């Protein structure tokens, strides 16, 4: 029943073409870049933000899963088809994994159905829910969320024996690589599982620590360089993480409040004893333990300025914990209702949840069926035709050499002035569709150059406003009307911007272009207004994998601009001489010339450094140790059927 319902929903929501609402184009772009550049996260992507190691500073796990699907297709599927397939998997997976866990915990398949149904259909402001995790394109959040039940399932056997299994380390590492905001919940599960089971508590907690270290070791190839170069990623802290806002997310929704009450009931019913139900109390305590972690984050950690995992990002895991706790309560109550079959209790529970689901909100608590608005589940073909995007791509291919700046991050899907109106970051695909590098035109981003475009400075400080809230209002931290041609020219020259794309809604407020003699009169394509510079602004030419070349005209001994954003992994050479490199005040890369202008060909390479090799080495070593341990485990003794009874 659950599979049939999920298939029907997915057919309506995801069938019929490439989903292009909100963040989906950018997620597709990442998948395509993994296929093109390879899996190593330190590879520079020149397409966005003047060059950025995209997968080093954004969790790469979801893109890796898509790339693996493409490999398994033996090249038969293109990136778009693989991405659509991935969306089907990501939609179904939370319901499937929650069902597998609850069947084992409750031992009665029908009673596992309500919890699995809630995990599948939940929205309610959750970034892992159907609305945000699927329709909006926050696919990494939903994929990581779906692994938490698998982690709990792998830990369950540990509560019955002394030695921990190896699977939890692999699953926890996968969660870290896919969506680190779910990692605190994973750690809570590991230590709750350690506290419940045979053997000394100290030894079990030590084993939990080793499991955590093993998970970190498996993810070290990404995690170690990320932590070493954390200044290269601006914290995305645009949500409201106050305790009042977090509590309001639950108490204002009757269904979520009901799950809290049911989860608390499960804690009371399993508080003591040695029954099978009581032995599952570690899972029931998941919700209160995670609540304490969220409160600690909101009250202590964030005020200290540590904004990398804001408390609101942890709420998705809490909602799952409440579902698991409420399911345990249902498993405790059902035996007391002996007059009713399990299937009747399960269907009644699902019906009750649907009645409490607050469907009248802009984002329902449960997404029971795809809403059929003109902009709800927009496909690429419809937007391309309506906005004449093919003509835009053709025009940008012919633009002067240099980068393309999009004044806005997105293309609106409906008329209106509200920043939250339905939209698509489809311009994020411009590097794939046109072969041209872009600045802006995509979702809220941690790149320092994104910080420059959003706030006027590439400083390492939290991004507290979504880029959509700035669209059509500001650029480089200044109101559109206040940005002068002189200021813009200085920025455009250093960022190598030769073409600017605005929307017709922005006309009359672009004096920095309209009054700028360096740009020709604009042309129009559909709703887009295109300004082309009279002079090209060239970017270094690619001469090999992760290698670029340009001719410097600055005097010997001076610092020369390269046209790329700074990265600690840049290496510069002129002939056989290594050149010093530094970051300028805009966050761009400069190199110090030692060769004369006549021989000033500079080669740039973006290569892994010691930190990257250390992280990769830790991952390889951890993997080998886990394989050796798995191979060295003695086989379970088979029962002796020859002895007398």
C-alpha cells in the first residue's frame, strides 16, 4: 500500500519532464559537474562565482549518488534523466527506511505503516519534507534524513550484544557527506544505542566513540580539507533559530503537537522493565535527547558565533524522532485494543494524522498529493518556452569574452513583487547550456564571491538573508539605484564581467548600466534585458585538467590580477619559477610577477595540498581497517543439530 501510494504521488509530481522549481537547476548542475570533473571535492569548478571548489564547501554526497546512478546506467542516461531518477529515489526513501526500522521495532507490519506514511509525506516547515526537500530542491536534506532510520536499524542489533557492528560507521559517514545537519542526530543515536545493551557502560561508550571516529575517518577526504579551509565557506544562517521560533514550528501545528504528546507517552510507558518494548527505550529517548541538543545549540553555541549548524537545521531530525517515538506509543497501545485488527488501527491512525495535518497553510503539515498550481511542479520545457530561454542561451554564447553577471538569482514563475513567490534558479545552468562562466544566477551560496555580490564584502561572516530577498533590490551590497557606473566598472573589471542580464522588472533602476559608456544599449530576449560590454574582459584560458594560462602585462615585481577567485589550492608558475599568490580585498587571486612582461605567461593550477592528501589518506586507512576487522570477525557458531534433546 505504501509503495503504491508513493508511486502514484511521484508519477504526478515528477513525471513529465525535468523538474526545475527553485533549487533544482543548481542541484542538477552539481551532479553534472561531478560527472565532468570527477569525484575529488577539491576540483575547481570555473563555472560559478569566479571559480570555486564547489563540492569541497558543499556536502557532495547527493551529487555522488547521482553520479553512481549514471555509472550504473553505463552512460545510457544523461545527467537530466539521472537527476529525475534520483528525485524518485529521494522521495520514496524516507518512507521505505522508516518502515524497515519500525517493522523490526514493533514486530507488527501494519503498525509500522502510520510512522512510515508520516515520514514519507511530512512537510510542516521541514527542509527534509516533501515541499522543501523535494519540490524546492533541498534534496541533500531529504536524502540524509532518509538514512537516519537505517542508522537506527543498524544500531538495534548492538543493543542485544556487546560488540558494535560496523555498518553504523559507514551510514554515519554517508550522512556527514550528504547533509551534516543530520550528523548530530546520528551521534545521538549512536550514544543512545551504546547506553542500552549488555556489557559495561564505559566500554560501550568507548565503542561509540570509536564508531564516531571511524565515521569521521571515512568522511575525512572531504571533512579534513573543509575544516582546514573553513574560511572559504560563509555560514548559511538565514533561518530563525531562536527557541521561540523553533517551538512555534511545532505547537502551532496540531499534528506535530500530537506527535510530541504520543512520543512523551512512549517515554513513560517504556521507562523501566525488561520487556521487549522497554529494551527499545533508547529509540524512544531519541526525541528528548535531540531536543536537549537543539536547545544547547540555540542558547549556547550560536550566541558564541558558531553558526555552521544553526539549531533550525536540526529540527528535521527532531520531527523524525517524534515520529519514531509516536510509533512506539502506538505499538504499546495496540495490544490493549484487542477487539480491533492491526490493519484497522493503522488506517485509523493514518486518518487521524491526515485530519490533524493543517492543509490550509501555505506549506501543509503533510503533503498528501501534489498541488496542481501553474508554478507548483514546473518542468523545464514549460519554462524554456515561456521565458524564451533557448534564445537567451544563444545570445549569451555570442556575448563578448568574459563572465556573465545575473542581476537576480532566479526567474520568477508568477507575477508579483513578493520575494517568496515561486521561482526557478534556472540561470544556474548557464555554464552547461552556454559554456560561459557566471556570477550570481543561482541559489544562496557560501562562496566568498557570493558574499561580495550579496553584501559588498567577501568577509567570512554568516549569510543571514536569502539571495531571493535581495533580488531586484541590491547588488554588491548597494541598492540598485545607488550603484554608480564607476563603482560597477571597477567591480566588473576585476571579476571579468562582460555581460549583465537583468529582468524587465528591473528597468529604470539600472543607471550603473544605462548611463555607462562602457556598455552598449541593451537587447531583449523575452523577459531578459542584456547589457554587453564594449570591450572584452578575458578569463584565463583552460590548457588542461585543472590548469589555466594567461599573459600578464603588469611590470615585474608587481601583483597581477588573475581573474579567478582566491583558493588556498592555487599554484602559479611563470616558466620554471613558482610565483607567490595572495587574496586581494575582493576575494580574488593575485600572483606576484617575477618574469618580464615579454615572457609573462603565467600558468595556474588548482591542485590538492598536504591537507587534502592527509584527509584522503585517513579515509583510505580507515576503510582498510574496517575491511580487515570485518574479515577477521569469526563466523557465528552454527547450532549443533546432532546432539540429543
